[in-house]
C-alpha cells in the first residue's frame, strides 16, 4: 500500500501523530510546525523534538512565515493528509 504523506500544522507535542502512527505504519510525517507566539520558551516544540527528533522538517516558526515552506512542500510532494 502507498505511504500517506502527512503535514502537521500546530503539532503541539505530537499526540495526533502518535495516534496516526499507532493506527497504521502507512502514515509518514514529512513536515511539522509548532509555534507558541505568546511564549518565550517553546516547550511544546521541545517536547515534540524530544520524541520525534530534531529534524530539518520539524519547524518552530510562526505559520505565517513558514507558509512559503508549506506551499513549496505541497507543490513538490504528494501530500495526502494535512493535520491541524
């Protein structure tokens, strides 16, 4: 079966991702973003990267600034699921 390439917006600590991955090994997160504009420390993002690794496609940035990355990713990839 085909891989379900997934983009995670407002990823939090990754709970929804854990559920998807537990449901099927077909899900693959290819980009994730978590940003808390009112927080000096980004605890949710730190928790996310602790569990899933600090990869270049795990982004801690305002979604308004990261949207260019998302648009390019969607144009270049066969994304089938966007989580928000």
